[in-house]
């Protein structure tokens, strides 16, 4: 591995233990020794997303640039954070043309260039971007074949490992999108494709045209729409599932409460879930998360990620974080195990809870 990317192991171990991620080292991943007693970097457990093999947790790179939750973090810190993630064993990174716009792809491209070929980068297309602003949807074949070149350049790769349709364009049949991506695969610009927030019917149609590696949709303990036939469709067709928002934008980590206030730039300030009324109704749900985390001896973030991992073996959550400590903590979820009885009991406790600000189950059948 290149010199500039050498791990500061002392710092990693400090972060890991601070955040409770000693779990990773005890059972989930191995810190092996070579015959010369030189440490080998941790290797994390992997999972399959269709034909792809990636670490059981990926890293979401949306909030590393402006426009989502936190103020924009310093670029050099995010570059170091991304490189440290690789050093910790993460091989799966999630970005999109529209994050920034463009900034997240640029950051990921610059930070991860030294690891080209050793990691999996996913990006997304399908929004019209004008004057640095996201406009409506645009997934016409002409647009897809045009925007790919910008993404490749920003990501500094010859081919995108996993290229998702970010949202269905109501004016373009999914067969046409599949046809355009097929051409990109033939041209060597894309390796695999995926979709985001589509119905089981659209997913099935898309897969019939061109085998889909992964579906990426919102899923976490609070927001469980995809349990209504979407996960079952993935299972039946051999498609991987990538939950975005796996901590429900940090709610499930226990970081916020009814006294939390979000700045107007923070996307959460516009969501009913995070309003005073939402907190009033939803805080009680955290009692379940807290109780089980304490019982398992793990943090709430680890519990909510481990719960997702326990739902299906083809699930790979991509928690977004700008914090190396949070990343180390989150990776600890990879070594948490549940018994079938525990999973049944958790579900029994959470299912009756009426959460405010999440989607109704029937929305699963609509392309979002
Ligand atoms: N396909 C889509 O339509 C779609 C939509 C949204 C997002 N995504 C992708 O999914 C990724 C994740 O989704 P998301 O960022 O919306 O939701 P998320 O991962 O559930 O939540 C991100 C938030 O959680 C915080 N966080 C992470 N780990 C934490 C921990 N251990 N303790 C406390 N707080 C923690 C982060 O803050 P810190 O930075 O302070 O850690 C950040 O504010 C994104 O980065 C993006 O790549 C896709």
C-alpha cells in the first residue's frame, strides 16, 4: 500500500476502542500477523450484492459535502477520513452525481484514487443539474450517456463499479434506462447497475432487461416500507439490497431528543419526523432501541445497524458519517449476532409502535 495511505494504527485502535468498536477486532475482523510479525490490515466480513462482493457495511459519502445535514466539513479532513476508512477495511463507498452536486464524486475520486481496483465505488444518475442546482429528473438515454463521462472523470476511474438510477423518471420507461446502461456496460464504462426507490414491479421489469446487482432504498428500524414485498423481490431475483438512511439520519443512534434544533440548512429541519410533534411521538421508540443495546452491550448505532444486517444476508447498509469515531463505532455492528428468539422479540416490541413521519406500507408499490 502506498506510503501516504499508511494507517496510523495507534489512532485507529484508540478511535475503535473509544467508540466500542473493539468488537470488530475481537470477532468480526482479524488483525493477523505475518511471519515477520508485521501487522496486516483488518479485513472486514463481506457480503454479496448480486455478483459484487463488498464489506458488510459501506460508507455513505453524501454528507461529506454541502447540502444535507452538517455544514461542509474541511475537504482535507474528509479525504483523510475516506482513506482511513479503506485502512479500516471498508471496500464499499456510496456517492451520486447530485451530492454537492458533483462535489461528493470529486471528493471520493480524489481520496480513493490510490485504491483504484481494490474497492467498489457506487454512484447514481438521473437528476437534471443546472447551474450547480438539482432540478427535476432526467433519465433519458441521451442524458445517461452524456453524464456518465462527467462522473467517470470526477471519480477518476475508467468504469463505475455500480451505477444506480437515483429515481425513476416518470417520462422514461425503465426498459429504456436499462438499454442505455447496457450500452454503457458494452462500452466498458459501467460494471454493474442498480436502482433506487423503485417498486417491485419496476425492479422486476428492469432485472428482466438487464440483471440488476442492487436496489438502494431507505430502510431502518423506524422506516420499514421495503418489508412490504420489496426485500422479498430482491431475494427472489438474487438482487442485493442497500439500505440508505440506516440510522434514520442519526435518530436511532440516540443523538437527538425533543430539545434538538436543526439549522435551516440541515435537511432534518424540513422533515416532520424531526419536528417537535415528531419527536413527541417518536422518542418512545428509542426506549426499545436503548433497552436492547444495553442488553447486548453495544451502542444504539451498532444495534440499529446490526439489526439491519440480521434481516437478510444480502443487505449491506451504507451509514453516512463525517466522523472517524462514528465510522469505527458503526463497523462494530459487523460482529454483533442475534438469536432468532431475540429478533422475534425485538420485532414484537417495535411493530405496534406508531411512528410519525415515515411512509405508509402501500407506498412500496409506487416508484418514489
Ligand atoms: N438512494 C438515495 O436516494 C439516498 C438518499 C439519501 C442517502 N443516500 C446514501 O445513503 C447514505 C446514508 O444515508 P443518510 O446519510 O441519509 O442517513 P444515515 O446514514 O442514517 O445518517 C447519517 C447521519 O447519521 C450520523 N451518524 C452516523 N453514524 C453515527 C453514529 N455512530 N453516532 C451518531 N451519529 C451518527 C451522521 O453524522 P456524523 O457525520 O456526525 O457522523 C449523519 O448526520 C448517504 O451518505 C448516501 O450515500 C441515498
